C-alpha cells in the first residue's frame, strides 16, 4: 500500500469523525453537578424534619430543569414526589395553589372517595388562606402530620415551579406548614424568578443558579445541534451568555431549515418564539424612553455608551432612557461600556421590534459610525433599498468567505449595487461563498438569480462553473454540467485556477463516462500543458478519472508525496489541493491513502466551515471505508454525511451516503428496507445518469443477493454495473465489485461470461497499480481456475496480504478454505476458514461470519454459534442443525445449498433426516418446533 500503514488508522478516523460531529445528544442535566449535590444534601436533611429550599435565578437559567432532576433524585431516594406549578392567570387568586396541591396529594389521588376528611379540611384551608395564611398553614401541617404518621409513610417532596405565579396566600400557607414539621419527613423545593421580593425568599436558604461555565455551555449546544461552523458556534455561545434556555433556543432556530438566511445579518440571533415571549416580559411596565434606548443599544453592534448617547441624540431618543433602564435593573454601565443584565434581552428587543421601529435607530447609528465603514454599511443595509455603491463596497470589503453570513452579506451588497455588472459580480461572489460553505439551497437560489439576468462577458467563466456545480448536485445531469464546464473553460479567466477546474475535480467520478471524458479531457490536458501546471492536483485528479491507465503513474507520484507530507505531520499548504488528493486516491483504487489523507483534512475543513469540500471528502472517505470493509466507519460516515446533506438540501450527497448504508446492510444480511432504499437511489440516479451512485446501489443489491444465496440475482445486478451495456456501468465501481461479480457468476454456473471482465480490470490496473484491485483479480482468477493453477492464484492473493484490506482478505481466506475442503485437504482448510470467520466477526460482517462458521462445520470444526441447544435435544448433527435453521428461516434448498456450499440434493437429504428426528412432515412446521426451552 502506498500510504504509510497505521494500525490505528481506522480507529483514529472514527474518532476524528466523532470530534467533527460533536458528542451525541444527552439527557443528563449539563453543568449542574454542584447544584445537584446541594439538592442531595437538602433531601438528606428533609428525612428528619420539614425543609424548604428556594431555587432562584434569571429567566432561562434552568430552574425547571433542576427541579425535574431533583424530583428524579428524590424518587430514587425513596421520596413520594408531588409536582405543582404556578400559573400566570391564577397569580392573584387566593387559595388557587392549595387547590392544585390538594388534587395531587398521594392520599387524595389514591382514594379520593375515601378521603372526605381531607376534602373538608382543605375547604377550610381555602377560606383560611384568604383570611389568615397562618391558620391555613396550621391546618396543612395537621394534614401532613397525619400523612407522615401513618405506618407505611414515606418521605414526601413537593416541587413547586414558577412560584412567582403561585398566589401569595397559598405560598405562605405551604411554606409555613412545611417549616413547621418538626418530625415529619417533608421537603419543599421552590423555584422562582430572580427578583421575587416576597418574604419567603429571605426566610429560607437559596440555591442561586448561575450561567453555565463555557465548557458546559459548549456541551449543551453540541447536544442540541450536532455541528455549527466555528464562528457561528462561538457567536451562539457568546450571545447566550451561559443561559441554558438561550443556548437551546438559538440552537433550535439555527438547525431549522425554515430560518431566513437574513437572520445571520441581524445583530442578535433569534431565540425562538416561546423564549422570546418570556424574555420580553422583562420589559413590562418600562417607560417608553427606556424601551427606545434599549432598542438602540440592542441593534447598535457596539456597547460604547458615548456612541449610543450620540446616536440617541441623532435619532431624537431621550437619553434619560438609559437611567430609567438602569433603575429597572436591565442594564449597567462599567467603564463607559453598557451591559445588559440578562444576556438574552438584546435579542428579544431586536426581534420584538418592527422594521419601522428599527429604521430610525439604524439610520442614526449609521450617521455616528461613519468612521467604521463595515458597521455603518450593516446599519444602512438593514433599512435601505436604494442603490448605494459605497455601502455595497463596504459590505464586500468587510466580509470574508469563511464567515457563515458571507453569502447573505454579499447578496445584500449585490442588491445595493447601482450597476448590473457590479450586481452580477457580487452575486457570483455570494454564490461562491455559499458553495464553499456547502449551502446548496442558497447556491441554487443565487445561481438562479445570476442566470436570470444578462451576464457580463467578464463573468461567463465564473457563472458557468457555478451553474455546472448546481446542475450536477441538484436537478441537472452530468451531460449538462460538462457542457457548462466547457463553456466556462472557453471563456477568459484572469486567475488560477480557472473556475471550471475545481468544479471538474469535485465531479470527477462522473468523468469515467467516455462521452463526458472525451468532451472535457482535451481542455484539461491543455491546461496541464501550461508552464508550471504539470503537477497541478486539481487537473491530475480530474484527468485521472478520464483515463486512469494513462494518468495513473503521474497521479500516483503526486499522491505518494502528499501522503508522505501528511505522515510527517506537515500541514497541507492548500486544503483545496488536499481535497484533490483524496479524489485522486479514490480514482487510483487506493482506499488506504484516501483514508489516510481524508481523515486528516476533514476536521480542518469542518472547523473552517468549508462544508462544500468537506462533504466531497466525506463521500470519498465513506467509499474508502466500504472498500476496506469498515462497517462501523461506513455507518458513522453516513450518520454525519446525511446530517450535513439534509442541512444543505444536497439530495445527491444525501443519497451517496445512504448507498453506504445499503452496503453495510449487505454485509450483515439485513434485508429489511434494503430493496426500498436501493430502489429510491436508482430512481434518482438512473434518469440523471449519475453512474457512480447507480453503480454503488447495484453493487449493494448484488452483494445482498449473494449473501442470501441468490447468485443468479446477484449476477444480473452486478452485470448492470460491470459491462458497458448495463444501465449503471461505472469502470471504477466495476473493479471494486469484481470479486462479487465473479463469485456470483461461478455460483450461477456462468463463469465464462466474466473472464473478459477480469482481463479488462487487470489491464487497467497495470497502469493504476492498485493493491486492492490486484488482490481482487488474483482471487477472481483463482475462482475461475482449477487444480494447481487455482491454488497458485489463491496463494498470490494471500502472499501480498495487507493488513488494511481485512475484508477482502477474509473473503479470499473463505474462498480458499472452501476450495481446500473440496480438495479434501480439511486440516489446511480449517486454518483459512478460521481466519475468515474471525475477521468477519471483528468487522461486523455477520452474514459472512455465519457462512465461514458453516464451512468450519463442514470441515469438522464445530462452534457454539452454529450448534444451538435444540440441536442436542433432537440429536441433530451440526450440519443438520444448520440446514434446519436456514429452512426454518424460509430459505429454499437452492439458497441453502449456496450458503453452505452443498448441492440441492444434499440439502434435501439433510432435511429428510431432520424431519424424521424432529417429528414434522414439512419445513413449515420447523419454526414452531425449533425453539429453545
């Protein structure tokens, strides 16, 4: 293998994938370990007497979550838990809280009809609560004492949430009752908002919830949205200020496909409607001067008080609003900087205001921020629709393509451009930024705007390349994409690389089609012939797919050099070139090097937010993991890739990752949903002539049929991708599937029909030099040969063994073991069959592991997994037990024969003995009889 071998390569790749996607969603309360330990101490104290603890903090800080976790802790500690909460509509209704508590007390819930005394008592309490909370509290104490004095009494915890809306009389009665319990084990945990000025907050111990530590905030964000571009992730965390509800609310809006892209241009990210409403309640009762000044501060993009006061004067806002907001406890001023006391309030202010309310504020801020062009431009762009070149230029110059909002900012700059050429140029930049970030939906929309208007000649190369990218990845076809790339290549371009080259590299697997490679190859070769371009990675990657035999050697030299640099720990000078190396590795049928380089650049691309190239790399990584037989890695790639593709509305990539899922199912033999999945992929890929996608789906179907003993079906599926007459023909995939194609042909009695295919693949591989394909050719020749020649080919395949090719090596060990057993060389066969069984088991290829175990039985080696308990009960031999198990699963004699390498007559003979021993007359009776006792 050409890349440096690393025994932990796959594990490291899996780990890096995990780091890229972030930790999985978790149910545990994050970042509140200290607070929960205090709750545990409180519950311990409450087992001896009545205890009250007040949980307090600002809106969204997690009081309800702490109460829920406290209730769970109490239940585990043996408490009976009663959960009640205050309601805004009942806040001024005396006794409403006690009524709610009555309905939830355990005695009343268990035997409401048998508890008239409790009902009468509580009626008295309701009256007392209105007139005298102390009397009501005394009555409640008596009720709780009666409960806790019972012989079977258990500790009671009352969890009261949203106590700020629990009527004062009921709250006074409840706290007095619990605190008056000298013997009874009763705990009252009360959660209320910061600023609740009632007496109980001063009488009892408080557990004050503070903002989450940064690391815990990151964990919470990652548990709700699996990955965000780092700048956007940092922005979300900073704006939430450690407020758990804020983190969750922002995460949910960001992962919502319906969120307007222009939201990223706002000074604050949206919170979501429920949280927006709750936080906005902090503004109730403020004078209008305070409202106006707070809105100004929220949209300003600055916290400098002098700038805010200057903008207030320019817009006619009363500067006294700052003083009023400070008296209300909503803001503070420290060293000339304004600080909101609740981190979510600025967002609530911005998104709660209308465009008309924000307009004068933005214009005033634009006036006073004239010395900061980008901030000024943001304020003008927020309200202006008139052409304004100065603002458009400032937006264009102030943004970089790496930022999540780059496409939105550049599109806004285009809309403000006074000339058609300037508008088109900025729209093209916006589209490029969207493509870099993998925002396919945005890319498609922007390209639609570009092509709908007259195109300046200077932008033909750029726009045609962008249109080709859209055509290939969304609703177009490779034919149209290649035609657009040719138009792009023919147009003048003043920079390197020309716009068509990176796109050609990204769609390179489609260039295996002779019609498309013939059309584009001369143009690529012309560019490669230019001075200093002879080793350009993008050009060689694309050309390698047009003719792998012709360009394999040159590309191999470049790929080996890149692998050596990565192996030495050097950072790639260009991530774009590193992506091209990954594409080249797949073209050269080299999954080890593809994995080696791809796993090292995936995370840097994702950290930059370059999800366009990151998805390309991940598609090729999944193919590499398929070729290496790493089922866990394939499924992990699919999990992350499908998530990214759905977020980007990239149907082609989405189906590519699901094709890997179909391949994984074939390894395990899981047929549930497999036909429907591959039908969906083929119905999308075939009409669009997306040959690699279609070929991989056909391969998964063929392998599934082969796994389940249907070699004729497998042969037909694999023939469709292996010959140029098939609807899914793809030369590279045909090479990868060669071993399965030949195995199916031999089992179906059609070996002569695949000999030419073996010869063609071997001929191409002489120029490519793939160890994987060389192994598959050697095994195929062995299967198609007899006697000493077959053994020689098997030995050739196994002599040049490479540890990363564990799956294909296991397939070869299995085939060689089967061959040796048929030659009656049983002891030698066992060695190879055991190696195959162990490898398949380790790789999770369950169906193939079962096949190897069956062969071991035939060779006289019995394993527990293939000799169930019921076999001993009916005195079945290991082979009879295996035949019976497969027959009970519904397989025909022919299918059983294929899986066990037996003739259908031998299978029938075994079944007849099974029927006699078990005492049944047909295979339909076997499932009910062959059950463990």
